[in-house]
C-alpha cells in the first residue's frame, strides 16, 4: 500500500513540476537568431578560446551581432572563415594562421644539469624550485605544453624538448599559456626569423649554462638592415616581428646559432612518430 | 521575536557557507567579481526562499500525513531542480548578459548543497511555515553576504602581490578559512 502511495506521490509531484515548467518555458521563451545555430554548425566546436571569447557558442553570437571578425576563428582557419562568409552572405577575409613556436633549443644535450628534480612531474611545480637545468630561462622539459594541447600537436623529442607539429597545430595558444617560463609564443605562419633563447644572463654566464644560448653579442642587431628590427634587451636579442626582415641576413653570423631563419621544423606528426618508432626499435 | 532570531541565526551566526561549509562550490566559483556575486546571491536567495516554503508544504501536507518521510530527499531535489530551471529561464529572458556571466554556475544551483541542507534542516528542526520562510530568506541573505564579502576581498586581491605558489585557488581557500574564523566571532550572539 505504502509503495503505491509513494509512487503516486512522486509521479504526481513530477507531473506537477513538469507542467509548471512547460508553461514557464512557453511564457519565458527567448527567440534566438537562427543564424547563430547555422554558425555553430560550421564552427569546429573545440572551445579552445584562441579567438578571445570563451567558447564557440559565445563566438557564434558575437559573430552574428558583428562584434567579432569573420576570420577570428583561429582553430578553423581559412576554411571555416570561407564557410562562415558563405553562410552569412558577407565577404570573407583572409585568416592569418598562427603557430606555436618553442623559443628554446637547450635540450638535454646542449645544457648542463645542476640538480636532480624529484618533485611533481609538471613544469609548473618544477619552475618553483628551478628545475634540473642550470639555465633558469630554459625549457623545463616536463611537457606541460604537450599535456595542455588538445589537438595532439605537440610531443617531446628525444632531446627533451617539445616539438610542434605543423599539420596539427591550430594556433589556440593553450601551450603558450601552460608554459611557466613563457618559452612558447604564438606567431603568424609568415614569421621565419626567431631568437630561440630567452636567457637574460650576461654572455659568459649564459654560455656556461647552455651551448645555444643568446650571449648578447649584438651581431644580429648590426646585421639587421632595418632600424629597430632586432634590439638588445637585457643581454638578449629581441625581434621586432613587425619590422624585422624575414630572410637569413641577420642569422648567418650568430656564434651560438640561437637566431635562425626558417628553422621552425615543419614537422608532420606521422613522420615524427614513425621516426621515433624506428629509434625505439633500434633499426 | 522568534522569527527574527531564526533569520539572524541563518544569516549570520549559523551562516550556511561559513559555519556549515555548505555551498562551497559557487562560493569559490562565482566570487571573482562583485556584480556577478551579488546576482548569483540574489538568484540563490530566491531559490532558497521558495524551496523552503514549497518543501515545507510538501513535507507537512503530503510526506508526513502519508508516512513517507523516506521520500524527503528525492522530493526536495525535484523541487530545487524545478525552481532552478524556472530561475534559469527567467534570467535568460530578462538579462542575457547576466545569464552568460553566471554561465555553468546557474544550473549548478541544483547541486548547491546549501539549499538542500537548508530544506533538510528546516524539516529536522520542525519549523512552522512562517519560521521556514524566514529561515530560507535568512539562509539566502547569509549566502549572498558570504559571496559578496568574498568577491570584495578577491577584487582587492587583484592588486596585491601574492606569492606565486599561493596565487589563485590556495589564496582563495586561505581567505575563505579566515572569513569563517571571523564569523565564529558571532557564535555567542544568539543560539537558535
């Protein structure tokens, strides 16, 4: 008997609230722009946040309203921009592809170890104690960036440095945020010249820590034929990405080979994985 | 007089968040900005007050007469979930920016244990309908108070030089603990 009453009570209450909510949803209905749904279908729905708004649904609303540029979706790139333009009946603009660049080449071979780190295996916590390498600006090598990448576009190579796969990176910038030492930066695809070092120590000290450190000699600054294309800041060559010429004129004379032209390895994931397999199997 | 005592007790002395440690999730999650915190507090207060009244009615008119107190938890959850749905629709209609800024935390009021705890306390302590109403209102005001205090402190904290290891969650938890300690000072004020 009590069972029947219990079932009836629950059922009755459920029905009561269901009807109440059904009426409320009719009364409080919000008309949504049908274009928003259309845009949502085109977007990659990765919710990566690279466009600057939280999530693809916010992006869709902003785009329809006109607050967001049509080519702002970094993850989708040109393809999505074109599709969106077609769906909304407006002109497509060229989308700039952004790529993650790892600005440190001090792997296990090039750097010295001055300690053994036994803590939590994340860069964020290793950074608090200083990590294993003596250079306090270097890559910590504990792959926070690889973990943060939702697109499988990063992996650690056998030298303990992260590699960005050209074919997988969508430019969301999650790795750049994850890196506690700000070694990873987001740059447009057309950028070719990079200083692969963040060391602000004086030349001799930097050289002692790492074979490929920027020693602040200033040769690249002299070689740069555009005024202010490269400047020295705290013993470190810093590229002005807007004016520095994208050729090898500045990179030839670097004694430590830390400024390089077109060196960003256009790694394709399959090729990298198969190479790693070969090394592992010893063939 | 009793009603005022119950209200003050729920709002300050036995603050649901800072004395019972209920509803910590929105307390930490929505306390980043003052205006969002106030609105979240108001939404929760609304749900709490209505939930206190409706659960009292269900409890005393259906569950107890038919000897079904074992259905208490389930029915209370249904009531809270429906109310939250209602509030969500209402906010979506009335204020889309607020709807967006509350985000996931709005539907998550359903799982806010402060509301559920409040409904259970109410039936446990055998309040009358009017007492229950003020208990719910007091609980909501107390929740809003805790949220607003926290948000105010966290906004000021943006300009403070926090050690790197304590930035974000650790600092927030420390502050929550200190707020709770401060609220213990009210403990001798009244006992209901």
